[in-house]
C-alpha cells in the first residue's frame, strides 16, 4: 500500500477517528482476519452469512494495529486496538479508501472487462507491460477485489492491471468510478449472467460503461456488440483475429498440444511470430488484446512479442497436468456457454494417445434459459473427438439427454450420469485408461476442483505417479 496516515484514511472513508494518533501510518489493509499482519488496518465486511465485526479480535491477535468499525466495540477490544475509525458502512469505506489510493497512482491503470477471458488477458497484459506491473491477484473482479488490488499498489509509477466483472446493471460504472482507468479493455459480450442482465445485449450495455468512461479504449473489432460503444469512446485502438484492426493476427496455427502460434501485425506492420504456451485458439484474441494495450502504452513491438511468449496458464484455466498416464485439462475456474465452446474446441485440438473424456458441471446465473443453454452446450459434444461424457450438477439430466443418441443426432458412445462427487471419482477411475485425457469444466460454484483433487489422489493411491 502507498503510505497513508490514519487521518488521511479517515477522511477518505468519511469516518471518525475514535482512538489513535492521526499521524500514525497505515502499512496495508486487510479484510480477512486470517491474513492480517502487523501494521494493518482491518476493515470488517459483512455478508448474508457473516459479519466481519465478529473477527476484529482475531485480526488484532494476528497483528493488525488498527480497525474500522460500523458498530460499537467492547471495551477490551477498544483497549487492544492502537487505532479505531468509525464509519457508517464498511464496504463503502473500503471502496472509498481504494479510490483515494488510486489518486496516488501515476502509472497507467488498465481495466479489463468481458464475458470471457478476463483473467487470462490480465496475465497477458501484465506480462506485456513488464515485471513491475501490479496486477489483480487471482480473479479479483468485484468491488472488494478491485478495491484490494488498488490498495495493494506499492510503486506509484508502476502500471496497474485490473479485472472488472458484473452480474447486475450499474456494477461496472461503480468500479470505474473507484478505479478511474486510463485504458478500458473490452474483450467480448455474450449471454453470461443473464439472470440479471437479461441477454447478450444487456451484458454489452453494462460492460460498455468501462471503455466509454476511460481515457482510451481497446475494443475487439470482431465482436459487433463490443463495437457498438466505439462512437462513445474518446480514443479507440482495435484488435481482432484476421480482421481489419489496428492490432491483428495472421497465419494462426495450433500444435498437437493445443498451443497456438500466429503472426502479430501492428498498424499494418508484421512485428514477429508469437508462439504461446497457453492452450486454445481463443488465446490468440486475448494476446492481441494485450498487444493492443502494450502498443497504446508505448511498449516496443519486439518486447510485446517476447513477453507474450513467456506467459503460463493461470490456475484452473486450461491448466494441463499429467497424472501417471492420464492427462487432465483443468478449466474448472468458471464456465458459461461461450467459454465451454472454446474449451471444447481447444480440447479437440489436443493430441492424445487414447480417448478424450469431458466432465462438465453447471453453468450458473443463466436465468430462465439455463436448461436450454446446458442442452445446447452438451449437443456440441461429438464422437469425432469425444469418447465419453460425465455431466454433473443440477442440469446433469438435461446435458445427459442432449449428449445421448436420439433421432438424427449421433450422440456419444458413453454418457455417465453421477449423483455425488464420489460417484464421479469412481466412474473416472473405472473408465479412463492409460493415454486418455479428461477436460474438466464448470462454474466457480460447482467447485469441480475438489473432484480433480480426489481423482488425482485415487490415481496416486493406485500406484500411478504424477509426472
């Protein structure tokens, strides 16, 4: 965190110092008592199932020296804290403090939104901008995550890369007000979180609040919904695969491991060939988005090419692991219809000695169209590249019916419906053979990584060592 006094923090949060020296320095901010450290200002957040005020003592035990509170504190807790700031609302206090921290950042602030690819693109952008770049840890794309990312900046001159997600109207505008990005990067818009955003057009309207408010915008020229906001943007740089764009790709190929290569062209000039470590043809578009941001911020083209080559896959995002003679492609961080399609296309390109299998969990927040969307993605499975399918979750029956042979639909030779995590692990252990590959895909709430962990353990217990 950039240096800030208790008085400056209280002013930013519209709070009142009820204990402590106004000149005392705050080293950092924490919202989780388990991660509190000496010098921290602890901000207790509340939710439907928890109240952070219950953990103020734990934060102080962990070393936090100051706390924010929207409630009265017991005398013993007040006595232990070196400083206390009283506010009306702790979440608003956190985002207000983050906005004040943003004012101290002189490096470029880049914010990324889109229905798919935000986290992968964040990693690509951060690599292109160089090692001093401060980026969001993991997928910190809501108000709390963006606030903590801004409060984590330690070098005011370094670039900052943020993710901005949404599932309700008005959320992106609020994040933009907090972060005031210099560049707004809009990747794509599809029917995601339609439970509240209605449809793909509603998603596009909500997400366009980022590029239209930023000083400069980077837009995907191949997405018509993205490009609708271009007239409202102050300055636009476009990117696209094989399109007439400022930054584009030519001669895209994919190797037997599913890793794409392409020729990078900036402003009509061929600047080099990029061979990605990442899996999936869709990563070409994400790389072009990162290259566009690098170009906008003056990164030399040879550096852009070299830095794109160095990026590894983020955790649970087309992450490949060999466990004995089984290949697991773990893409279980999140899922929606567009990202499932991309995952299938990538998995199809992966060369395997045996068969390909797919474990697909629920896609959440699809509203009234959820059953239809699950049916449609299961219909994408083809015996040309997929030997078997394990649908799992609330919509498993719908997906199973869609994947089975019916009428003119060829369907898959094996569809295994499982009721519990243990059933899935047992089915995988009984069915997959040496040389086979498994794609795991599902929404964050499906927590399919627990199945991956259990299946990995079962393979190791059976005497097949990890590679």
